[in-house]
């Protein structure tokens, strides 16, 4: 019997082993996480990672797994390795039986009539879903402050942002409220929250994980991926959710295999690792730069060859992203019009036409950042500006792809800091959209080119003691390389620290009594 | 490229079906002008010979067999609708005169 405080700190892989060995039951594990959520998530100084807690269903799935294991036989043999290991799901991904809000008032209380493909796959693997996690409204932001349901707090410092848009998923995993979570990454929304919360986050190759059931922001950039505390755990989850889906026309025909095996390879000897000249140095916090160089040293000592590459067109990537993303978002979000689902607001006076109802509904239902991006996208796509804006941005995409192609002829994997700074204070950049956008400068190129990226904890910055993320990038379909290099770097760093980085995170004070909070979480 | 002004934002807001107050239009025009200015360099980045990329990993001719797959019942499809009547979405008048 393992005490619950130890239990919730185990990796998903370790939990899976204990479950398979019968040392602990899934009900015990799931309950331990639900208790943790109740203790640290709610209240004024709570983490606020969860928008909905799915206790009843999660415990029922856990009990089902326990019963199958207890009965033994073929059905127990056939259980997925992660069966009984709980998971949290970003509230941009639709689920039957739980509300999906996308962090927006316009979808408050909405229930999807279908499951996302990734959710179907979690259910097939019998992973209890703990609940839905907070995010910037429609995944638009880098701090989770644009959620209509209040910001998520960074478990390392409750006055700081957990990154975004997937701050809820990253904070839940960092605060030991879940061993695993799903995120979505359009310009860094899995990797940047991973960096600032000291967790692992992976944006898979575009098309390798189905987007069916992820509420679309920018369809040519969006990608669902794993959030975890270890590199191996992300590989395990990636294999659960990946593979072809006929319901997503951009889904790659062949699954990416060997991800878990790659995470267990254990060496990087002879691998060529490329430092991207344009993605470090000027504009990057000193502590971030120092931890980045520590990782390079460790990889070199482990036998990797460090080379320098230049990607000159990355200087245009941020600009191109902030034309393409809003353009696609303005089109994707046109469906939220008060007709088929969600909020409907009637104009206060004047004629009651559908046009005026749509205008009033969208005015009341969308927050400022969503409105900004819809207007910007409408502008970039409008007659007279299309060639100069959207057309030019698509050409930059080609140039960014060519830069990656050239870099990958001399390097097997590229490396950079994940974000230019550590977590900033809540409110610090809320009134300066452009400053907020700069958080994604190192993560955006991968989305434009469709290549996979992984962020892992790289240590704490000297000046503020906050987590720094290291980003690895690989060619399209070569996600396995990220897991191979990531797992080696992780083990070298942990050997240096004497344990996982999250062990250095401050203890979270219990936010309130367990019994009462479970009830209120269900209600919100 | 021309800068974005308050009248532009008012026009775009109408196109995007988002009602905006005068105060909101003023603020949005200021913020968008800064953002648009910062992305201007994109139009000078690539020459005419560079092709556009619309999807990072192109797949062509993604078809499926022409058979009926999963469909929602009217009840499921209407389950999140703000208003419905007789198995249909119900909306206010489409025309001003109605």
C-alpha cells in the first residue's frame, strides 16, 4: 500500500506498473487524484486548473478496470498498459457526458452529442477522465488569463501565469492533480505551458493525431498532443491517441510507431543536435539562456554532436502566424452565432432580426482577445488585402519549411529554449497583446511547418527560481527522435538534480475542506 | 500597406457580426494598428517565385466510400440549440420587414 501523497507523485508509467502488479487499484488512484483536486484546485488561491470535475464517471471506469483485473483471464490480459491511469482533458476537446466550454461564455453549459476521436481512444484504453481543464478562450492566448472562467495559477508561484492556452492541463499535471492530460497546440499551447510549469508537453507531427472533436481555432495549425511529467509518459499517451482517423481529412494514413521504444533507447551517441541561431540569445532571459547551455553541455558529454544551424526566415514566422491563425479563426468561429448551440442574446431594442441577434450574441459571448483575432482575420482576408497579408503569410510558410528542410540535412534534431522567459505575473501582459504574442516566438515555426516539437523541464532560472523549458524539434513523422533525445536529456538532468524537477516545487496549501469542494467543483 | 483605422474596424465588426460600442471601437482600432504594423514585414519576405503553402503536410484526394456513416438524430442535433420547434432550429426573422 502506497500512501496517497506518494501515489499522486508517481509517473503514469510507474502507476501502470503498480496497477498491473495489483499493488494498488485504479479506484484508489483515481480517488487520490480527485481528493488532490478538491484540496488544491478551488478557492480564492486555488490552482483553478479544472473547469469541470468528472468524479462519478471516472470512478466508475476505474472500478470497471479493477473488476476486470480482479477477474483475470483474457479480458485482463487485453487491458491497455495505461488502463486505470487517470487523465485530464483540455476543455477545447468535446466529450459526451461532460460540458465543453472552450473557456468561452458563448458555450457555457453546452454538452457535445459526440466524443472527439482522442476521447474515444482514451475510453477504449479505459483511462478514467478526471475532468476538463481551463484554457484561454478558444485557445487564444499564452497565459490562460483569457479564460471566461478566471485564470489558472502556476503551481510554482500562484501569482504567476501557467502559460497558455493549455495552462489548465499543464498546471493540473504540475500540481499533481492528474498524471496525464491532453492539450492542443496551434502556436505553442502545449509546449509553452509545459515550459513555464516544469512539465513535459508534445506537439505531434501535424495530422498524426486526429483533430476530430477539437474545437478548431486554425485548422492548418491545430494539433492535439500529450501533457505529462516525464518524457516516457508522453510517449505512452501519444501512442494511445495517435493513428489514422477517417473523420479527419488531414489525418496521416500511417500511424507513427515506436514512440515508447524510442523513449527507452537510452543513448544519443552520434546524433547531430542543431542549435537554431535565431532562437536563443538576444531577447531571451539570462536564466533561460543559462539552462539552455547546461542542456547542450549534457548532450555533448553524452556523445551527441552539437552543430549550429541558421533559419533566417524564422524572423517572419511570428508575423505570418498572426495573419494565418486569425484568418482561419475568423472563419472557424463564424459558426458561433446563437443558432445551433450555446448562448443566444437578443438585442435590447430595435428590430429583432437574425443579423442583430448574431451581433448581440457574439458581442456578449466572446471576450476581447477572440474579438481582436476575428477582426484581424476578417481584415487579412478582405478584398484588397488578401494578397498582401494572407497570401504573403502562406509564402512565408514555404520559406519556414525550407529553413527546416535545410537544417535537417545537417542535424537530426533541433534544440532551443521553449519560451523566451519564465512565467510572468498574472496581469502583467494582459493589456499588451503584442507582448503576449512574443511568448510564442520559439514555438510557432513548428506549427507553420507541421513538424513535431517537445518541451521538457530544463532547470530553474537563476534570477527567479522558475522553470525553464527546453524545446526539441524533429522532421515531420520523426516524433520518435524527440522521445529518444528527450528521455536521455531528462535522465541526465535528473541525475544532476538528484530527482525530478517538480520535487523542488513548493508545497501547495490545501485550499479548502475536501468534502464540500468536490460538490462545488461538480457544480461549476 | 494602409494603416487600420476606426472606420475600418467598424466595417469589419459588421462583417464579422460583432456589435461594438464606440469605446470598444476606439480601443480595438488602437490595438489592431499596432498588431498590423508589426506583421507588415511579412509582405516583403517572399518573392513572386515562392509558392504558397496552405497545409503543412499536403494530402490529396482524401475520399471515402460513398456509404452512409454515423448520423445524429434530430433530437441530438438540436440538443444544444437555444431555440427549436418541430425538429428544426428556430431563429428570429431573417428579413427586416417580417
